[in-house]
């Protein structure tokens, strides 16, 4: 009995450690969702994975089994305490207990499962003494876990068939789930938004770009809650397609979602392909996952993890090391390219920022920029740009552009702000924005994504801008297999109104 319990615990902690190691991007965010300071996310993640591997190894070696069981009990009780504190504060952060393999919000069911494992660890730590006591605790915890999971059985979970629906779009045409899937024979991303959701409004320009860029690989439909008039306004403002109206927000409730923005990835067989994503960062990760080539089935991946529960991955790509690439989830997290760095992390984006002079330094302009998460390009290393507390660095990307965004050329000599690689601070009143101290420049021929093609603002507004040749963001993204669409130039009344992408590279690319 004791040997069987040891092997079960070793397998659980081994799988958890391997899964977290493969989900090094999601793990720090999961730790942060429990309310811990940002500077502790990565160190705690590495410490947790190390402890789980050491615990799994100790449980499989006879002289150390008792110590391994005590370590398992300590980890499980710490997890239980963190869950209780979160629930008491009204939070249900996503638990990456098994990394990206199974990431679900914490709750009483998670607590009951950990209680069952803690009872097993106590049984091993006492070398099988008082078996009725630990059996009783385990039975109570197991019963609670099963009952609580049955209560959640009505919610849509990965691997389950997605319930159908019938909703009108902004033109009155009625769409069903089957019709959306059959229209292009490709996966469907359902994005849930609401007219009263500020985070949704900030995300929609990026959604419009996704719809345009990935139309042949992924169908993206937006389900917007609230009056139809608001959905029509959203569609026109951001150039959105496939915007469905869910006036009473019934579909959000049907799918067991509680907040916006949220997204669900559904495969061509109507099966929910991943845990629903909440927030712009998780939704961007879900889009990236949807665009990756389909790999082996979930069952096969889980079998592979369990079969290698006590093994630590040792394979490192020598080619990736030679290129200075750090791989995360089969895609580089950082790439050195053309003298700069393409990094995937949080950053400040100032491509449309209107700025004002600093009251204390005439060479500095204060710009209010947008906080984003994803790939961006700059000339500081990724380590130098890594967010620390409320500090961010401003870098370049096209993340908040949409089909209506244009590149405005200013030829008259005027003041503008160079925000590339400058330090910024997150606004404590609105964490979606950052205040950046940009460099004041005065010259002609600069380019900005702001201004809405009104060239009179070149001198009346101080724009965050750049000069040719700009930064090679597009080429850097293509080097890792991701394509981006650069905004077209503003109309000039000439044949060059619709500049092709290779002409725009002169401005923002190569």
C-alpha cells in the first residue's frame, strides 16, 4: 500500500513538474494571478518546478521516501493555503497545477483534490501508520472532489462538444455554430465582448487585424453583449467582421463564462480545443496556439507526459542556441535580429500617442501609451526590457493597428517624440496605460500611426513617431514564422495611395 501511494505521488509531482517546465510562459502569469509581486513570478516558478522534481525523485528512492512525502505534504498544504486565501478574497485565478496540460480556475474542487493528495502524502510520511485515519481523510476529500466536479459538469470543458447557438449579426443575418464552422472549414475562435467593457474596446483593434491577417487559417467571430446599436458602432469603428449580437448575454452564461473579454477555441468537429482564455494576454496566446500546426491528440500528449513523469527533458536545439533563440512553447521568446531584439513580454506601445512637453526637462516629452503583451522590437535586450514592478520599456509593434490605421507622413519641420527603448511607468489609476518619458526631436519627414491622416496635426499635435528606415519589425516576425500586416500610407491623391507592403518596409521595416 505504501509503495503504491509513493508511486502515485511521484507520478503526480513528476507530471506537474514536466508540464510546468513546458508552460514556462503561462506559469509566471498564473503565479501573478494569486496577487504576488511581479519580481517574484519567475523565481517562484523555477523554485516550484525544482521542488516538484526533487519531491518526485525522493519518493522513488527508498531511503528518501519519507523526506519526499514530507516535502509533498508541505507543497500541498501551501497550495491549499494559497487557494483558501484567494477564495476568501473573491478571486479564482487560473491554476496551472499541471501547466498548460490542464489550466482551470481554482475553487473548492481544487482544494478537495489537494486534500486527497495531502492525505496520501501523510500516509506515506508515517510509513503506513494509522491507515484508517488517512483513509478516512482521503475518502472525505475524494467524495467532496467528485461532488464538486459533478456540479461543474454542465460547463463546457476542453474535449467536450460545444453547444450550438443561433445569433444575428449586425446586418440581421442569423448565424449558427455549424454555419460558422462550415463557412471556411477551419477552427473557430469565439470572442466574447461587451459594450461596457473597456478592456474589450482596447483589444478590438488587434482583433480586427487578426481577422484580416489570419482569415484563411482561423475564423474569428465576436459575440457582443448589449444593445444591437452598440454592436453596430463597434463593427464600424474597428472594421470588424463576423460580429454577432447577444443582447441578453445568454451565450456567455450557457458556456459558463463569467467575464469579458473571453475567448473559446472550437475545432472543426465542434469540440472545445482549449481552456477558455480570459483577458487580452491569454486571448493572444490562444490565437497563437490556434495558428500552430495541429499536433497529436490531447490523450496522446497526456500519455506521453505520464510515461516520462520521472524524466527531465534534456534536449536543447543547438541551432536555436547558435542563433541566440530561447524557445518557449515551440516558438522563440526572444530573437536577436538586425542589431535589435524581438521579445515576447509586456511592453508600452506609443505608435499613436499624443505627447506634451515635460515641465522639468525641455528635451523630454511625456507620452501616454498603451500597455500590451506580445512580440515587440527594440534595440535594448529582452532582459533590459523585462517589466519590473510598474516599470516597462516602450518598443515597436503593430499590435494596436486595424484595417483603418494609416501611416501619416509629416514633411514640415515639427517637434515629435522618439519613444523607442525609453522607460515608462504603468499608470496606477489605469494599468492599461503607461506614462513614457520620450526624447524630443525636431525634424521634417517623420511618420506616425496617429493623426488619422490629418496632416494639420503634424504641427498642432506632438506625435510619437519615427523616421526612415524605422525598425525591422516585419522582417523579424517573419523570421519566426509569424506574418504582420503593416498599415498603408495615408491617401495623397496620387497613384501611391495604396502602397504595397514592400514600399511600407521603407518606412517601418527593412
